[in-house]
């Protein structure tokens, strides 16, 4: 064996590996992303928040490489004024948490979410403010995720509903060419108000258009009891519908 050639080859390999490591961009300490979009109607947990009308939405997300994140997201709504309150046509969600994964590929996410209905006067209608606080825990493996949210306060202005929970089972499948398909089923249990408990389901097709743009089409429905979630004209806010959305992320 030619020892000198072996040594030279090893040195070349080490030098090449070092050069490759130096040329690889360093992971940033944090990322900041923004998004703005519009939807044909805003549905949350299967229930229309805008009485089937379109609205604008926007958000911002900060994520540190150690797993901690915070964010804010806002949307127009109509349900608070529809209930008879004089003020409350913007939903502002404030959230933060920690996410990571195990060596076996199991992802986890623990966090807190505040639903702030800006300057709302909903307490004048039900005696309970619409603002809501939840904590959540999620697990994911491959394309499948399960999340459970627990209300630390009364839920969306429903009196005596502290301790309500929402279970969300979803998956995201990459169909290729920028398409993805997301089936979802969820269960909202409203504490001490069983008439408002229901199951919702959705199937969403999303197309990544490139340059930060995406469009989505979702088929959404619920089994909410008739009369539990209604508009002033007694339209069922949990009825089945198709929802179109467009979003730009930058």
C-alpha cells in the first residue's frame, strides 16, 4: 500500500469537508414571517365568524431556533355585533409556545393562545366577555397531527363554560406540483352547555403558486344542533360550505 498517497487522500477529504462546512450558510438565530390574505368567509372550528361574508386577514410570526415562538393574527368578524353588541368587529389572536421533536421523529408543541375581540361589548349581551384564553398541546408524526386546546376562561362569551375543550385531528399530504390536501375532524365540547357542543370536519386543497402566494379551497361542515349557532335571520352558521382563500407570505 502506498502510505503517502493514502495520507494525501485523507488530507484532501478532510480539507474538502471543512470547506463544505464553511460554505454552508449558518442557521439564523430566529426567523420573522408575515402574511396577508382574504377569504370568502372566515370559518373557525367549522362555524362562520363573518355570517358567510368575505373578510381580510393578516398575521406575523417570530420563531427562535431553540423552539420558542410568538405570533399575532387578525381577522374581521361579524358574530359579536350580530349578537346585539355595539362593538367588536375585529379578532386579534396572540399566541406563544415551544415546539420541538424527539430523535424518533415525534413532534410536539405546547403553547398559549389569547383570543382578543378588540374593544368588544359582548358582556352587555350575555354578561360574559367574548375574550378567551386557551392552552394547547399537540403531537405530530409524519403528515398526521393531533392537538387539544383547553379553555382557561369562559369560551367565546358563553356563560359558565370555563374548562371547555377542542380536539383536532388533521393530516397534510403532499400531492406534488405544489398541491397539498388536508383532511380534518374536530370536536368542540362546551362545558356546562352541551347544546353548543358539536363535531366539525373539513377537506382543504391548497396550491402553492410560488413567490409567497398560495390559494386554497375548503369544504367545511359541522353537526351543530339547529338553533345553536345562528345569524340574526336564523341562518345556521355551521352549515356546509365551500370556502376560498388566497394568502401572501413574506
